[in-house]
C-alpha cells in the first residue's frame, strides 16, 4: 500500500488525556488522504477523502487510508 512507500505508520498511538477528576479519555482517529486530480472538483475530492476515512473506520481504529 502507498503508506508503506511514504513511510507513514499504518497505526498511530494517540495520547490519552487525564481529566482533573481522574477520568482518562482515550482518543482514536481515522484519516482519509487523497491526491486531488487536476480535473477533479473540490466536491468530488472531498467525497473521495470521506470515503477513504470511512474505509479506515471499517478496518478498525487509528487507520490511515490513501485513496
């Protein structure tokens, strides 16, 4: 996959936040990354990035998907 070629780790460990109350908040993120084509509208590009993000959500937490 492209993330290997770009040397981007597939999974990222995000920080856990501890509130004053002692409660810990765990954060996850999925990211969809695209290369915008020169003849592509911004609306289409955003839709592709959104689709890539949801593909990452289907694969699990903390995913980076290139489309």
